[in-house]
């Protein structure tokens, strides 16, 4: 997948997720973020890879002090248009998660509904650590590897194959980049190696325990 194109005006991202982006889902996500990160009105918060800023805008409406960061001109323009229309003051940074350059230190950062496996995970966590206050929290929400494996077993006709040697999901036909999937102990190690202590792991936005059927893999780390 050409990620930049996918999130551009020519890409299919917004169209493909149209049904998922409901007010009901947004409300659930936002309640979860407030609860899981114990968000306070005095916290400085960053929505990392915010997209068209569903959560940034909803949290700002609820009175939180939040910025957004993304590399997509197209999605950031949408976010800025909505914020202007709603008369909300929000700072949006157009940056790549691999080369974050922000002087602000945040209390809480989240990377929600993410494709963490497309990133250089260590580099991104290291960058997050640099802009997070000591004892600040970082929430990572990504796909659950175990659920993916079950899906591939049930759907051998799927165009994707998973390679257990390097934990990459790839298109059977193409020689593309592939997506790295992580087990939870692997993510815990990655967090630890980049200065975080993992304090919670969940399998969904209702804070249920992670298991092989969980819809999501959600890890919260505290900056040591
Ligand atoms: C699946 S969307 C999720 C957006 C948002 N968090 C949400 O829940 O609506 C992934 C987002 O990551 C952004 N993204 C992907 N790679 C990025 C990178 N290297 N640097 C910054 N943003 C990136 C995309 O532009 C897109 O907005």
C-alpha cells in the first residue's frame, strides 16, 4: 500500500471507513480515551496521527487542551475546516511521526486506530518519549495479531499471507513493504527499550482483557 496516497485526496481511506466513523463510535472511543488515560482538563494532550481529527475535535469540544499531528495535507485541511466551522482553537502540526519536531512537552499522547506496523516502531516510540513529560502516558491502539491469524486461517482466499519469521503481513501478489505485527510481550519490550513502563494492556475500548479474539491490542506506557 502506498500510505501517502491512501490518505490523500485521491486515496480511499475516508470512503472505506465511512460507516465506521459514526457519532456513536466516536463517543465510545472518546469516553474510553478519557477513562483509560485519566485525561484531566489541565493536561496537555497530543492526538498523534490524528487524521481528520475525529478525536481531537471531540475532546476539544469536551473542554480538553489538545493538539493534533498528521502527515496528510488532505486530512489536516479537513480537520482545520471542521475546527474553524465549530470555532475551536486547535493547533495542528503537519509532521511525520518518524521526525517529530515540537517544542511542547505533553502529559498524555495517544496513537489511536493506528497502523503502527507500518512505522519504524522503535523510532516512533523514541520520538514520543522526547515530547512526553516524565510520568506522562502514551496509549497505542493497534490491530490484534491473534485475531488477524484467525481471520487468515478462516479465509485462505485472502490476498494476504503472514510470515512468522519476520512477523510481516504481505500481499501474496506484490513485493510491497508489508505490515509488522507484534505480540503483546514484543510490544512491552519495545516500550521498555524506549523508556516506558507498560501499565495496562486491553483488548478493546471497553477495557476487556486482551485475548485471541480481542478486536484491538491497546498498550498504555508511562514514561519512566
Ligand atoms: C487509520 S488513520 C487514523 C486516524 C485517526 N487517528 C483516527 O482514528 O481517525 C491513520 C492516520 O495515520 C496517518 N499517518 C500514517 N503514516 C504517518 C506518518 N508516517 N506520519 C504521520 N502521520 C501518519 C495517516 O495520514 C492517517 O491520518
